[in-house]
């Protein structure tokens, strides 16, 4: 027992020595914060990986539970069945969501999960998120009377938009409507009839996991490596002293753990609190409009709770070996040779050429050429290699100019700061490498996100040009001509037109049916019977409608008709015609009002779309781009902090050497100026120049001249870098000034 007690007592003393030396070190506060943040970000990154898997698994489980089951035999053997039809709808400027039409066939028909009773004919049940998002469009009354909300077990996630609608006239079996005998078990499921569009819209899980690893976990690892060697000069001397006094490897490990343990433990505790909160309550992820469901996370709570512990162990595992043995240069009296890198200016000269190659080089090749893409990638790779060197050289040149100005005007602080900045371009280049690369990767990722949604971007441009001055009305299923005529009559202040594709009337032209009022509104003649015109002379609304629905804007055959004949031609669901309504005065139509009217007149309502709106709804890249921006900005913030803390530690390492300058210069301004050029200037240049270069490199992969790289994104990335660098500069200045004030002649 005595032997064990002595060992424990020695261990406590060694841990205490580590804690005390950590607090009293020159960069002790910097390392404390670096280790705390490294543990925090690493734990949150690992926890995010668990959360992504939990969400994907939870959503798939919910989707499986609500998947319809086909009848085992003939319909006569399935009296208790549900009639089932999956449709779609959308809110203005948002992507589509599922609208499922249901009605009991007879008997005790099964209900989909999330519904506790059958809605009455003409009633609808909506998800809470859909009700909230569609409040401005009166979504509660679009499909009929509101019968309630869908329960949590019927939604794949809390933010899902979904509607179950029971038509006024119950569904009847036909080739479009299916019979459902239950929900959930894998055997006998109906493939493709699941409600919701998540399986088509969601990216694969591995892509989301890779984004978190690249934009959050790896920057946290980089911060950890920097934190492990922050203030290493003094620790190397201490390690050498302990080793010379006979200290064992275990003794040195305990001292290192005593120094790194408190900040790492504090970071683990903070992350554990955040993870516990996400396990207990739904979490609204900023900038994404996404709700992280706590019910998805709870089955994986054990793995999420282990994330802070894993991060703590990882930090201690990295930090302890880093302090076990003195590094080269920790001892000895021979001065280190300082030389300026000769290759750095050469790389800096190549940087403008690399940018030109990436931005203008692809224009030398056809748009469908592989060489175009390879040229762009080669230019981007060259820019990644040369931009940090250019930043280091620019900072060094500015430092030389600053030194000359300080010498000319007798400003010792400016002179010293300029000399220090000009003497270490290589260090500056290494400092800003991570930030520069992160900015370029982020802009490329978001630009390619926009390229994948190029059709949606083109549709968005159409909506910007013509708006909803004309909309198509596609009744769901066959409707009676009288119902179609009733809809046209009740759509106040509108005129109806009908487009028929070539071959509909055994001619080779697109045929337009309308009365004189509609033709006049479209700048077309009103013939007694029919006339052939060039569609390019028509109203832009009609040209865009033809381009998006019939993929043509050429010759048009006009046939004058009345509303009765128009309703007869538009009534069949598979007639191939396209019914549209417009306002003669050119003003925009209210799509929500027309949708509500369609559900009042037609059994299953109608799809109401502006030209190009269907393509705009089918691409969720905009929402996914928000995740890329969020994760990218977080990664840039962590890398900026990593670079800034590294520069700050290096600056403070020389703080005691600069302390006597407060006597020689008669003030403390030299420390603030030196800190500005050691910490603030390199990161500010990297943030501003790096953002501009990254945006320029993304220009060739822009979709239709536009992308998701917005002014707000550029301001966010630049602002994050500048804010972090200013805060670290102020902190470095404060510590350096404090060291100078405590220095006295004869001190160490």
C-alpha cells in the first residue's frame, strides 16, 4: 500500500507540475485555447459523423415503415384496402413535396403512419413544417378542410413537407391508382410509391460524411497539430532538463498530460453538453433551415456521447508523445542559420500565370472538350501551389516598405515590425497555406453545385424574365368538360389558351386555341378561322411557355375558338394538350389562388406551373449548397484560427526578447505593430486575396453565367477570416504588452 501510495503521490505531483508550467509558459494561454478548441471541434466533428449516420438510418427506417404493401392476391381478396395515388405540389420559390391522395376502398382500410383517423371527403392532413412554410399561401385550405397534422412517426424528419388528401369524390380503381393493404414490411412493397422525395433528392451518405471529414474534422486535426507544438521551445528545454535529472518516459508523459489535460477536458465537456442538448431536443441547424431530429439521434446516443471522450483521448495521445523527447535545437550553443528561401519568389511570379491559365485557359477549347476541364484543373492546382508563396512575398515586400518608412521617419516600432515581416516570407507562406486552399476548395465545391443544377438555374432566369404572367393548369386525371369550363369561368380576370403539339390535328405546326381577347393580349392576330404566324412575334410569355413545354418556339398555327370548345379540348388527361391562363393586362397571376380553386372544382386539383417552374422544383441543389457553405465557412474559421494561433505563438515566443524595446523606444506601440504584421497582416491578405482568387477560379464552372457563389458568401468568408485575425492580433498585442510591462533590467 505504501508503494502504491508513493506512486500515486508522485503521479499527482507530476500532473500538478504540468498544470503549473502550462499556466506560466510564455504562450500558455495560447496553447490552452488551442487545445480547448481542437478538442471541441474534433468532438463536434466526430459527433456530426455519428449524427449524419443516425439521420440517414432514421429516415430510411421511417420511409420503410410508410411504404405501401401490395395485395397478396386478387383485389376481391383484399376488401380492407386503401386507394393510393402519389402526386406532387410546391410552394412558390421552393422545391416540390409529395401530396398523397387516399381513400378507403371499403371496410377497415389501413392508414399510413402518422394518421390516427380517416379524414372525411374533402379534408387534408398536413405535416407541421408544411403548414408553417405555406402559411403565406393559405396552405391549410388549399386541398380542402384541414383535418389535423401528420404525427412524427409518419415523417422521415421533422422538417419534411408532406400532405395526405382525401378527395371529395373517393378514388376509384384505374390504371393510375393503386390498392394498398398495409404499410411497412419489406415483403410485397410497392416500389416507387413511397411518399416523399427524399430518396431522389438526398445525396448519398458517404458524400455528406466526406464533407464533414474534409471541412470540419481535418481542420480540427490541423489545429490539434499546431496546438501540440505551440510554445514548444520552452517545453523542449524542460523535457531535456527532466531527462538529464533521470526522469523516466512515464514521468515526462505525466507532466505533458498535466499541462494538456485541463484545456482538453474542458473542450470535451463543452462538446458533451452540446451533444447532450441535441439528444434531448430538436436542433435547428443555422443557415440551412434544417431541423435535426433528436429522435433519430437517440438510438445512436451511446456513439454520440463517446465522441467527446474519443476527442479527449486523441488530443492526449498526440500531445504527450510530442513532448517526450527534446527536439533538435532545444539544446546546444551553435546559432541557427537563417536564410531566405530562393524558390519562394519564383513560385510567386508563377501565381498570376496559374490564375490566368485557370480562368482563361478553358476558353481555348470547345465546351464539350476534355482538354477544357483538364486545363481548368491544372490551373487550379498550380494556383494552390503558388498562391501561398505570392502571399508570403507580398507580405515581405510590404514589410520592407514599412521598414524604410520607419527608418525615414524615426519610428522604431514600424522599423522593427517591417524588418521582421520582410525577413520571413517562407513562414508567412506556410501560415496562410491552409486558409488559401480551403477558400479555393469551398468556392469550387459551390460552383460545381451550381453547375449540376444548371437546368434549375435556367428555369430561375425564365421566372425572373416573365414571372407568373402565364401559368399552365394541368388537371389531375380526367375531368368533365363542364368542370373545366367552370374553372375557366371562376378564374377571374384571366383568359385561357390551349397549345396542341404537332400532329394533334394532323398538321406539322404547334396549334394555339384561344378567343380574341387572349390573342390580343399575346400580340397575335385574331383570324376568322385560322392563321399561321411566326411565334417570335408573339408575347414573351407565350414564347417561354412554348420553349419549356413543347421545346419549340417556331411557327404557330392560330385557331380562334370559344371557352366551350377550349374546355372540351383541355378536359382529357391524356389528350396531349397544354392549358394555360393569363391576365390580359400582363400582371402576374396568383398560383396559390388558382391551386385552391382547382381543388374546389376538380376531384384531385391541378398542377399550376409558370414556364420552367417544374425544372426549378426538381433540383434541390440550392438547399444542399447551403450545407456546403455552412461547413466550408466553419472549416475556414477553424483553419484561420489554426494559422493565427500558430503565428501568435511564434510571435510571443520572442516576446521576452522584444521586452527591452519598451525602454529603448519609450513606448509599447512596437508590440502592437509587430503583432499586426506577424498575425493580422498575413491572414488579412490571405482572406481578401484568397477569396478574390477563389471566386475568379470558380468563374469557368459557373452555370449559365451564374452560380451559387453570391456576394453574401464572399463577404462571409472574408469576414470570418478578418474577424478571427483581428481578435488574435488584439490578444497577441495584449500579451506582448503585458510581458513588456513585467520586464525589468536583470530579469530573465
